[in-house]
C-alpha cells in the first residue's frame, strides 16, 4: 500500500505515527517512509508513507524520489520510485494507492508519470472538497465508486470536535478597559488554564495548545518603530508567567519546532502566520487566536481546521475535547469561505554564462549610469515638515502664539472631533458546528459588539492612512509616486504637528483623533489640509530636484561585468544557440522587434569567426549601458546596445539592431553617434590585443548591414554609409 501526501515529509511521518496509534498492535506489515526506499521494493502488507511532491514536482531538483534522466546523476544505491515499483511488480505483489488531498495533488501529468507506471489495483482519492464525482456509467460498471463520509459520523466516532465557539459579550465585559490585543490573548490563556485543570483531573496525558495566528502585514511597520503582533503577544505572555521555552514560533521560513504535536509536548503556545494553516495535524490544539490583518481582512477558515481534531478518544474525560475555542478581532461580515485555488507565483528561469563566474570583457569597457534625480518622493524631511506645519496651521486658523485651549477651540470650530475614543465591531456569541458552513453559522448565530481599537491596530491604521493619502493624489502638482519612500515622512510630519497642537495627548490619542476624522463621510478635514500642503510644497520640491540635477552632472561609471547568472521570467522562452555566451539563450516571447533580433541571433550563431555573443538587457546595472543626450528633449538618457560579440581574434563588437521606422528616428541617430564616439575612445588607447567595432545594424537588401559613420544617416532609398556586416 502506498499512502501519498502532498505537503511535506513531516506530514507523511505524522500520518504514519497516527496509523500506528490507531491500528497497533494489529498491523500485519511494516509502516515505511522514504528512509526505507533503500530496501528497493515493498514486501507483503507493507505500507509506505510518502511526500507526493517529491514525485510530481515540476522542478527536476525537487523530484528527488524519481529516477533522473541523466544517468550521471544516479545515486550510488540506485533506489528510486521507479525501482521500488518495478521490483514490487516483479515479485508479483499488487499495489493499493491512497492519495490524500486529491483535489490538489492529482493532475494529468501525475497520473501519466507516477500513477500509471505503478498500475495500482485500487486507487483511493481522499478529499474534503472533491473536484469531481464518478460518472454513473463508471459506478455501474464497477470502474469507480465514491463514499461520502458524514460529518456527524466523524463527530460520533470522537475524531473531530462537535463545535467551535468564539468570545462572548460577557467575556469582553470582563476585560473592559484593557487593550484589545492583550484582552484576546488573556482570554485564550484563561481558557487554556481552565482546560488544563479539567484534563488533569481526568488523568489523561494531554497538554492543551493555544494557536495564535499573527497578521501577515507586520513587516511593513517594523522598520518604522511600530510594535508587531508577535512582539506584543510574546511580551504579554512572558509578563504573565508563561515561560519563553513554552512558546513555539513557526513561520514559513522557519522549521517546525520538534515534537510540537506530541500530546505531552512542553509547548503551550504556538505563534504562526500561514505555516500551520493547512496540511498540519495537532489534535491537542484546543484554542485559537486569530488577529485581523490591517490591509486585508481575510478570515482563513481552513485555519480553524487546526483545532477540529480530538487528541484522545474512548477514555474517561475525553468529552473535554469535544469543543474548540476561538478568540478574534474579526467582524462577522468579514468571515467568508476563501477561494480554493491559489495564486501561482511567477516562475524564474536561470541562464549561466560558459565561464561559470562573473568576469570583465575588458577593464577599459565601462558601463555608465545616471544617478537618480527624481525619486517620486517627498524629498527632504525638514523642508516637508516645515511646510506641513505651516499649511495645517493656516488651514485650521492656528497662530504660533495661540495657547493650547485656543488651538483646540480652533479645531472644534473647524469641525474636528477631539474625542480619542475609537471603536470597532468584532464578532461575539458565535458558534459553528460545520466548518463548511462557518460563514453562514456565524452570521445567523452570532452578533457584533463595539470595542475600543487596540493601541497596536491604531498605529497600524494611522500608518496605512498615511500611505493611502499619498496614493490618492493624482494631480501633477500634488502627485507622489513613491509611496513606500514617503509615507513614513508624512507620518513623522503629522506626528510633529499633532504634538505641537495637542501637547497633553499621547501618540495613541492623537492618532485616534486623526483616524476618526479620516473616517467621516465627507472625507475628513485632514485630507483637505494635506492637499493644500502638497500644493504649497510643489515649488519647494522642484527646487530640490533642480539642485540634484546639478549634482548629477558628476556622472559615474564602472567597469562592465558579465554576471555568472541572469534570471528570466515566464515572459521569455529558452532557445539553444551554439555560440551564445549563456546556456540557454532566453528571448522575450512577444514584443516589437522580436523577429529582427531572433534572425540576427541566428546570423551571429552562423559566423565561424565568432567566439561568443550575448544579448544585452534593457535596463539595470547588470547590463552594459552608454549615456547619450537626446536631441529631442535635451536630457541625458541611457542606451543599452542589443548585442555584445567577442570574435576569435579578440575583437569586440557592439551592435544595436533596428528595423523599419525605428532605424530612421532621431533617437536612433543620437544613440548611433554616441556609440561611434565611444568606440573611437576605446580604440584610441594604446591597445595591444583588443579592437572595437560596432554600430546600428539593419537588414537591407536581404543582407545584414552596419552603419559605422560618425554622423548617422538613414535613407530608406539608399545604402550609402552602410556596409555588409562581416568579420
């Protein structure tokens, strides 16, 4: 029997252990894992637990259990999936295949490459959300069948909990006046202690675990001094008597803590983001805390499934485990079933040069770049802060000589609500029995209660609004494009103005006043004040850019280095070219000029005198560039010639291919003239072994022709100034 799981080796091992717990000592064969592949075959009644992805992954390097196509890559012991299947069949044994999470793991490719060679006698596909049901004809013909497992049967068998309940209004009243983040953690702590007391009385050896799902947006705020939920939660737990060694942390980039699932594990709390969301089984998890993200209010219902399992059954006291507990700051209407499909990350393909290292073509061949002048940001902090304070005071009618009472009165007269109270609705009194109907059950059975927003969420919301305000600006005199570079500057400036205007208020209280105003139906007064600020700041920022432009005249260069590896996306396709410097040669799939460049690449590949050629990139410091001044706008730009060629005699060619109307443009002429000037400079040095050639290349009269003239001219009716491109 093969039992295949799609997520990890850990899950396969965990499943094997569960199998043993439920069926020992009546197991007729051995329970095996990938570590037992070395035996080369399965014996009678053997059960093999295996990570499915290591068989079907699209990446060859991840299909570690499959036999490689290249015989040189074969392991010394020679035992692969194919070996085990073949040798098991040779011994005359039949195979039963069970595929967990089959809605995700079964594809046409996996059926062709893995399942068909196995030729199992029976295939069992297990899924809570099957993509298809067998047809009537297949069922009637005995080819396929299906078994629907009733949820209540699973509950009655003691395998999953009968219901999940969330915090009540009474729970919140007990913690009225406390910070909401801390209150939710405190309620979870109290529930864990209560469960632990009840469990200990029964004599059952289970240490209940609290799962705490942290929002995934913390990283955006860490660099600007805002506390993350991880820091808040960890600090609160430790301050309230929880030992640090009892707190497990499992994020995607970290390894799962050893022994976390054991019923008697010393871990009492697990902090995670998405790592434990799916494909992980820990029945002793009884309580979950789910914190709402500021940017995206997505309630991951599959995460609730981590507390549905029951750690023990059929023993006195096991009824304690029939209910799970949820503590959260989500609203009821934010709970909905997520899409089953996941967004695929774009693939990245790599090409390596034949040198196998970074190298310089020529120490004299410099690549140039232009220091950035306009970052699309708010520029100098002191200038912007001064402008904002001045414009905000003008907008609200505040004088520098106004006392505190006078300042606040000016704001009230303008319409600002100065109460620091800021509430949010969160779900209470909700419970659900069926995870597939969670959104319906919560809406029908639960309610919402108003609670004061936590200090941490206030700061995050304020930060998010700063970015939102900048993103809203669309007119040319107020537009800010580099939001990420500017929102912290705006936050600091607003904070400074509020400290001057409300000297007796804390940062938290000031932020609440700001947020409350921004949530007004009319858009808020602070939004208008900022618009005035950005308009007034426009000329000041323009002067900063002018001075940067003066400094940019001191432009920099560095020796061009061909990188060992370049990365390409799915927008590119791989082609094999014998003389290309990189293996393979990647070219964009669709773009103007593709046909011209592809034919020129084939031409270069056919020249016996060419040692290698490379296709240059279009941007970035990893590719070769030349500065030139445009005759159209008078500005300095970068030119990236399309091709760099090394001939066998040491000559270096620098070419740029053009076709059609682009060959006749002023921009092409500007680039061509600068390229020839650069080639003359390179050849003007006392060079013993390197000579440079190059220019604009076009297909003319059926031949590849190059223009090497100092002053580029293109006449569609004449080839004067052009010569056939040869060695």
